């Protein structure tokens, strides 16, 4: 969760400078803001549902152990 939060903060801090340099395509804007939105949603959900979004449980569910 911390990695996703740091990713959100980095994108939030540098997105303006990155998107304004060299007139980025609209697709790039969608990707950057999409990643920001997904990381924000995940962090909010993890704050409200800590037991359900436990990374160990998610890994176990994916690996089906």
C-alpha cells in the first residue's frame, strides 16, 4: 500500500510539469490520470477496509494456497 501511495504522490507532484512538456498527447493524459485515480481509490479502500485488502490475503488468493 505504501508503494502505491508513493506512486500517487510522485505522479501528483510531477504530472503538471510532465504533461506540459513537449505537448503530450491526450492518451498520455488519460494514462497518467488513470494511474493516479486507481492508486487513490486503492489507498482509500485500503484505509477503510484494512482486513479485506491485506496484501498477504490478496497474494494467497491469487496463488490459491
